[in-house]
C-alpha cells in the first residue's frame, strides 16, 4: 500500500484519479450537502493498493476502483445504513 494524499471535502481531488472515481467523490460530497452534514473538518485520504486508488472519507465512506470494469464502488459506513433487523420490538 502506498499513501497518496489528503484533501478537504469540497476541495479538488487529485487529477490523477480515474474519472469515475472523481465522479464518485463528487456524488458523495453532493449527498452530504443535501443532508446538511457539517464536513468542515472532514478530509479524504487517497491510498494506492496494488496500483489502484482507494479513497476514504473521515466518516468511513470508502470508494474503490475496479480497473477491469472502469467502475467505482461507494461503500457507506455501516451505521449510516438502516437495517430492519436491528429494530428491537
């Protein structure tokens, strides 16, 4: 694993990222704005795993790149996903 860089939410992501990853970062940031989330202190961390970018937000959101499909997968933190089986009635 190789550390890439860090940048604040709302700043430009490194231009070396694949376009689909840049779009995924923008999608996450746009969703956070719509939710009214205070991200003033949040940063993205870029690392390279087997020469593929992995981008993680301070809240635990992770974006992984699949170079075979030229696709990005966004994984949200577990506590942000409602699980109907977690309800205790």
